[in-house]
C-alpha cells in the first residue's frame, strides 16, 4: 500500500540525460513495480505532488546500498 499514490496532476519535471531504475516486489501473491527516471533529480529538484517522496527516498537508499551509480 505504501507504493500507491494517486493524483490527477500531470508531472512537469523533465530531465533527459540520466538513467532509469526499477525494482519489482512480490509479496502475498501480489506484484508491484517501482520505476523512476533520474531519481535524485526527482527527489531533490522536482516539486510535484505526483511523486511519492517517501518511497522515492527509500528507493534511492536501496540503489545506494547495492552500489549503483546514480
């Protein structure tokens, strides 16, 4: 449920020179995916209510723990 985040506003933050990252979770026979293009940019510079900042921060933490260059 932490991944669910609904808003009717359009995302207006764009960056074109970065990689995208994704992670997939399976729990209780349910499948969830989490994906972000330029996660650091979205967390630090994008003030958009469509972005679930709490989960994005956790996602970035996972990527850093796995020594992935952001």
